[in-house]
């Protein structure tokens, strides 16, 4: 459903006026330190401005399946959903998210640059409103890896040098790329190999070599907790979760940046919302995705803002006072060997590889 010019004008006026309302808005995200950063940077100031009560739901990992079910039932109970780029493409292709006119619906940069130019290549789908640049990477217990801390992603597969449990995402993304890389596939060939059944089997065979030492996680907060409890020696999660454990909680954890999987994360607006709820969501997005608000989030978690105009505004951590730029996945010192997640590949192959991965897990 696309907005009319009248609705766009009304939205802008409502944002500017900050009209009070007793409405609730259900925002779906990832939980933990990430949702806390959204609460501080977006939700609390927006609620103070408008009176809208934001209800947090931590179901983003299941967003595609749940939105499919809601659409089938004709009952959309979520107002706004935080998803990774590849899932945004899938939801858009399936008609489960509305298309966005970024320049008309979102705030321009302070110098007048339109939102579409300011977000640039992070707009991977016409339904996607980018928010952050993040990475999936690996943390390890500094007191459990011996005298030589790991420097390569392939330490995940080296049970001789680094014995002990690992924690990995209970989804294939990142796991299969790392498995092929550590099985000798050149980085530039990985997605071509992964597009074939033989390549998928090869990735799973590599993962088989550590399968009995893996604790599988479904929430980004799981690995930091498993590391803090000493239940795993290393494990994957999102770089911001590791930053929180290391810098805010002083856990004996190190971060491995090698072969980090760079990705975009952002919002989609579910298709099928009543007009009043859709207008409320767009009010929120106009506010929450402007240049200052995206920079504000970086004061609470080490994810880079998706707007170019926000980057110069990234300063110090809100509580610790430390500079945040060196902790971003895009900092040159951290980005010497990165994967850029191939969103279109995962949008096309996700369902098939997911099914194959889950069948392998069940063996």
C-alpha cells in the first residue's frame, strides 16, 4: 500500500507537532544490547515527544516465517520490524512489506541531501529502511585459548589448538561461508560454490568436523553469556554484543575480526496495516532514522550508522566516555579481511539452504 500525497503531508505535520496520543506501537527487534540501544536512541525520545507507547518484541530472528503466517491469517499484529538486508529483500519480493519512497517519507540530511543519496548503497530493497552496518564475528575467552590468541576465523575449526565448545548461529548464514573458506575455497569463489548442491554439502561436511562441540544459539545475546559463563571457548555473534560484554561488562573476552560478515540491518513496514497504524509507523521512522538519531545509537552500541551524514557525529560511548569509532566493524583496523554478505544470494537461496541446514542439524 503506497501513501497518498495527503497522507505524506499529514505525517510530516504530525512529526513536527509531536501530537500526543495514547496509542501503542509494536516494534520487533533483536533484544539484548541492541534493543537497549534502540530504546535509548529512538524509543524513549520518541515516546516523550508523542506519547506513543512502544511495545518491544524480540522476534526478529523469526520475522519472515511469522510475517508469512500473519499475512496468511489476515492479522498483522506487528507495526514495525527490524530485519537483516537479505530478509528485507525476501519480504519485499513476497509482498509482505510496503515499498518506501525514501526521499518523500524520510528526513533529509542536515545539508539538504535527500535520504536516498544519504543512505546510498545500503538501500538494498525498495522496502528497506537502513539503520546500521554491523558484522557477525567471533569472540573468545582470553583465559581459555592458551598463550596464542586466535587471529584467523579458521580457529573455529581447529579443535587441536583450541579445544573446547564453540557456539554458532542455528542458521546457515556465516557458518557456511566460513566453512568453505576454511576448507580451502577462495573468498571470491565462495558464493559460486555455495550456489551448488555439492558446495552446500562441502560446507556441511566441514561443519561436521566440529558439530559435536557446538552449542547452537538463536539469540545474539546467547554467545556473550556462554562466553561469560565459560561454557564455550569461542563463538559467533554480532560485533555489538561482544563490545557490550568486553567494554561494558569487563568480561575476559577478545574479539576476532578476521572474515567478519558485514551486513546491513534496518526496518521494514509490514504490508496490510490499517492506515492509521501505518501513518503512526511512518511518523516514528521519520524521527528515528534522521541523521542525529542514527548517530545517537552509536553512543550505546558499536554499530555504524547507515547514513553518510551520521558518521561524523559518532562520538563517545554514552556511559563509558570512550571513543566509539575504533570499535566499529568498518574501522580500517578491523576491516582488513571482511566478507560483505551477498544479500541477493541469500534472498534467492535462503529457504533451500535453511531447509538443508536444519535437516543436517537433526541428524
